[in-house]
């Protein structure tokens, strides 16, 4: 594939930025991860599970609480939407029946934002949950796909590139069909194994553009999966 004109550092359309993950940078959390995608950096901290659930939550299952902290200022509408998306995504990959009537809090701190912020936060959260030993059905990886005015799809967009997009999709794919709970037997989640876990789109996007994003995103997700699995195996080899 040829280089897409205007991509930073001469990246190809399907080329991802450099990824890095640091295990447990926060000593007081039960598990934490610092996830870097280029110059976008998010720290995720996991606290719990703690006894009890909030009003309106099912006490027969575990509850996931998400708190998003921006780099500066107070949380607004965008941050609340991020929290809702993260909660739905994380609930779908966690084994909620293992610790019923408990709440696990996931706190996201944005350190720097150079694009693809939500996918970076999802990847950080997944790694932090694994480091905290939270029972998971499977791991998950997120990728940002941007559609340019000419219809080209570019992956892992930077902040500057996002200003040039016609539309974008943030996609979350299952990383593995294996359970990563030490106490539970390995199991498959057939629905998520075959398809998307989460899909968020914005802007004018045709059906062709959308399925092109899924195709490109799925191909790239395998690279992120390999990186995530390698990172976790270094620290928690019994999980995978």
C-alpha cells in the first residue's frame, strides 16, 4: 500500500504508531497500566472488587464503575460519553458472575492526547484489569479508523489527522476466546469471538466505508493483540 499523503512521519495508511505498556505504575491501585500509542498516553487504575453495588445495579452480578479524568479541567459531556462506552465495553468482557454484589472501579487519567484517545483508554483499561486479576471472559483490543474525504481509511489517527477526517470509527475486537481468570476454566464467548465488542462511529460514513473500517481494523487488531498478549505473558504468564 502506498503512503497516504500527509501522514505524520511518513506512516502508511494501515501503519500504527509505536505502542508501549507499563505494568502497575500506581502502587495503591489493585492493578494499573500506563498505555502509550505514539504521544497519546492514558493511565488506567483498577480498585476492587469492593462489597456492594450501586442502586439500580443487579446485585447478583459484579458491577463495573468507570471514572474519566481529563488532562485539565472538569469532566464534560464528551468525558461522560467515554465513561458510558468504557463501562459497556468492560462489562462485556468481565466475568460478572464470579464476584456478585461487588463493584470494581476503573479510573482513567489522560496524560496526553495526540489522537485515538478512546481506543488508547480501552486498551489501558483492559491491561489494568488483567494486571489486577479481575476475572475476564477474554481480552479485548481497540483501534481507531479514520475516513478521509477521498474515502481512504487510515488507522490509529493522530490529533492533526482527526481534524481532516470525514468520519471515524472506534472499534473493539476480542483478543482471545480464552478465559483469563486463574480460578475459572477456559471458556469461549462465541458472539464476541466472531464479531465486534464495541463500535462507535461519528460523521458521514457510508456502509462501504464502515465495512472497510472493520476490515482494516480487524487486520490491525491482530498486531495489537500480539503486543498485549506478549506484555501480559511477561508479567502474568499463568493468565494466557
